[in-house]
C-alpha cells in the first residue's frame, strides 16, 4: 500500500522564455532518472491536463494517454503473478471493499509492493532472516508475504483488515504452499492492526505505509510497549512518504537510517525507505 501522489515536476510555471526552456531540459532528465519513462510521461500528461484541460484535444487526449500508461504499468506489474500463478496485482481503493473497522478512514488503498524495491529493502536489512519473525502490516493480497518467503524468516505473518483482500491473500498463500509441496510458515490474519499482538521474539515489522494518523500512532505504541516489556531485536522497515508516519517513527528515537532506493521504473511513483532498529539490536 502507498500513501500519496507526487506532484508533477512539470506543473505550469510563469516563465516561458529561453531560460525557462533551458531549465526544462535538466528537469526532464532528472524526472527520467527518478521516475523512468512511464512515471515521467504520466507527470507530463498530468501537468498538461492541469494547464490545458479546457482545450478540447487535451481534454480527450490526456485521459487516453493516462489510460494507456496505466495498462502498460499493470502489464509490467502482473509479470509476478504470471510467473507464480497468483493474484497480487492491481490498485484497489478501500471504498470498493466491505470493511467494518472503525479505522477505515485512516487506511490506505491497496497497491502491490514493487519486487525490485522489496529486494533492495531485504538487502539493506543486513541480518540473518532465520533469526527473525516477519510481520507485514496491511498485507493486502499478500505479495509481500510471498516475497518474504524467499528469505528464510522463521515465521511470516500478514495483518489485513479488509476481508476481501484477506481472502485473496489466503488463496495466494495456498498457491505458495502447493508450489512448495506442503504447508509453510506463512500465516495471513484478518484483523485490525491496532489489535495485533507483537510476537515476543526478534522480529522485522514491515510497513508499506498501510495506514496513517491514530492507527499508525497506536501500532507504534504497541511496538514500544512490547519492546519495553521484553527487550529484544526489533526492526521496523517503512516504505512510503507520508510525513506524519515518518515523524511518528522518528519519535521512537530508535536508530534510524534512510535508504538509497533505486527507483522501480515500472511504477508511476516511488517512495522513501527507512530502517529503524531497537536499542537492543
């Protein structure tokens, strides 16, 4: 899951002179480096729609181009599912789901994790996964659970409050177990993240910016309480860009490192990655 949409680097500026045109060139190359061709094309199209949306050709052309870009992005992302026989792709807004939790207003839509980015996060973890449990908050359709299963964690748990997404995750875990030839160590739970009891073992807690506000605050409070009751190695991995969530994590005063994440060019938007480690780690 992710939490915001980056504003376009190509939003209208008042200067249209020669200097402004020259300045566009480095901005274009910077956008290509940060977001790749798909993300850059999406941002240019969004900026054009914002400025020239009242012009007939732009009014009709921009949505068509954005639709084509979205289809390309979905095709690129679904390569994971085509390879594994699973169903983890596609963006799903929460208002399309039947969610009873009182915390729905602070939840974020489902968006599958980038395989490329997740591998970078695991490399940056720089620890032996066999010593840790792994928990994915807001596990959605379960892609992170499937990806984490390749790394040898002692136990892998997904926590998801949307029943429809949880059911899909359960089917994906069943595919994983079938491909592995038997039951594994992956568990998907359908429950509110604020009610989840943190395992009393060394653990990696993963947040693909699944929720905000008081929910994030309460979950972090549960983490700190669990650590105070039983000090042990705990690692918080966060991938997102919501400033309030990042501030809440930094307020733990746990050692923090922001990661240099290489952008996944098959995505329209890339986010920031952080590792927070408990004082005992």
